[in-house]
């Protein structure tokens, strides 16, 4: 058996194994239909779209686009679901968008965000840190994982939360060096098209930068949080 | 839901059937998927629905990757795969002793995709008409029964990489290198990521290949039979 043949078999076995994990991420339609605005697009352009509610006097304003419906899971009938929690108060401090990741089985997860960076005034990838400071959390069928995503001074651009899930904690990057390697892989990755990649392409990018056997669940959202 | 309704119609379920709520209790609640397969083979539609519910998203994702995100084409190929899976189960052509249902589904899905790709190459006009009713895959349906030898081979590889016998065959380091290498990661990149010398990565890879080769031979495979199985889906 040649090495090339073994490589082929190993690749196919890993792909077949991924079907078994039950942790899936792409549903036809909604994710691929949403396009992320160009990362380099002017911030002012997007701020122009902030609803009049901000001008009307709310101290803080948070909005999450109801796409396709605000409360429907992004992945129907899968073992991992990510939902946005409804009813965010307009004056939440710090300014966060809250998601709820649930699973029907015990697993490990990390949250990777393509979100607004004030530093570069662009969209860039970040790894979320949970309340205990770690980047990997355990989720089981009893305790769902709540994800509070700070949106800072984000203009209302389309951002992306990608939950990466694995059966074993060691399959996920869980130290500074591994997280840096992941972010370098994501932020330096070229995309096939000159256009800004869609959610499917971005989710695929995350998956390809992670070890095999890790599944991803993308959840696009639009959020803005502005001080008056 | 349109897809599910269409699939339900294709396999003889009521067209307006809803897929069951995964959180709802059912007679299958708590039973492992391995139990759903014989039930589905015996004609239990709810068992097949559970199989569909569990594996459809993963299958769709796998096919979407293959077809560069063409959702219409992916949906059609997934649809054909499920119809073939249902037929194979009902006709006793799927042998769960030889491989997991997910491996079988992967094999059938791969076959449909490869057949589509082959046909599309020879007829650009059909490629342009992707999403229309006359898909090339419709014209020459894959034979699920012919996939079983490939399924058995792939199941053995899965067991060696991910199963209980895996750790006895490969060290975690060898396994990691083999998986990354199969994914296309270069030795140099992997060495940089793991902060190891490229020669160390290469040594692990060669050692992993050798162990995989011995383990597969130990399970009755040889170069000829492996190539024959791969030709079934290529």
C-alpha cells in the first residue's frame, strides 16, 4: 500500500468520522445567504445605518438581526445548537450579545468570533474567553453554556460567531500558542474570491484551521452597541 | 422542510410528515443509533427518520464542501444518497456487521458526488443545468451494494484512527501527524506549529504509515484489494 493510498484512506476516514460526531454546522440557505460586509469598509458607512433608536436617547443600544428568525436554532435537528437569547435590555452594561450553546451530549467547545476590532476598524478573528479565563469550556446536557459576547463599540456590521465543538477537550486549542496559531491561520488566510467571504466560506475556514474531528456551528449576527 | 417532505415522498412516507423533534421522547429514545439501523431495515419509518435526523446535517456539510457550496446540487445529491440508503436498508444490502451506517452513508454520498463530477466533465451543458430535474446522478444511480467492500475497508481505517483499537496501533503523535498530512498540511508547517524538527514529523509519519499498513494487512487487506475497493467509488 502506497503512502498516497493511505493518505487517501485516512482523509476519507476522517470525513466519515465527522458524520458520526453529530456536531454539524451548515444548514442550507440562511448562513450562506448572509454576506459579511468588507472588512475594510469605512466605519462611518455602517454607522449611518444605526436606527433612530440610538438618537432617541438610549444609553446603549444592542441589536441582533433576526436572521432567519431570531430564536430558531441555526442548525435544526443537530446535537449542538446555538441560540441567541431574546429580550436583551437596551441598557446592558457591559454591552454584550448573549448566545446559548446547548448540546444533547457532553462535549468541549470554544467560541471563535469574527467581530469588530476598534484597533483596525475592521472585522478580525478573536477567540472568546469564558468567565474563568479559559478558551475551552465543557458543556453537558444539563448545563448549557452561555456565551456573553462583548461587542464594544461595534457598528452594526454582520459578524460571526463560530462554535467549535469536539468530544474531547484535547482536540481543541487550549493554550496561548495554539490559539495564536489558530488566529494566525484565520487572519492570514486567503479566500478564493475577491469578494468578502460568506458565512459558509468563513465557517469552512475555521474548520480547516482546527484539527480534524472538530465540528463547527456558525451563527451570524449583527450587533451594535453605542454609548450615547 | 421542503427537502424532508420531498425525501419523505420519495421513500414512501407521508408527504406532510414532519421530522421528529430531537428533544421529544420516542420509542427510540435512549437507544444507540446502531439499534435504529435494524429497525429501519425492518421498515420502521421513525427509526429511519432518526437516522436522517442525526446524519443529514453532516452529510449535507460533507457534500457542500465537495460541490464548492452549491447548495442546490448538494441538496440533490444528499437527497439521492438518502433514497439509496433507504433502498439499501429495506433490501438488506447494508450489512451493519461490516461497517457503521455513517461509513455507508459516506460511501454512497461519495459515489454520487464522483459520478456527478465524472458526468459533468463530459457534458458541460449538464453542469450548467445543475439543479434541474435531469441530474446526471439520476440517470445512473449508484449501487449501494457495490459500496459495501469500500465501507468495510474504510471502517477498518476509522477503527485504527478513532476506535478502541486505535491507541494500540498508533501513538497519539503518529495519529496527529497522519491526520494532518492527509489533510494536506506540509511537514514544514506542522513542524512549525508543533515546534518540532521537520525530520521528527517525517519520522512520525513514516512510522505511522508502517503501522497502518501492518494493521490493515493484519485485517486481511492487501494492495490489490485496497485498490479494488477504492476503485468502487472512484
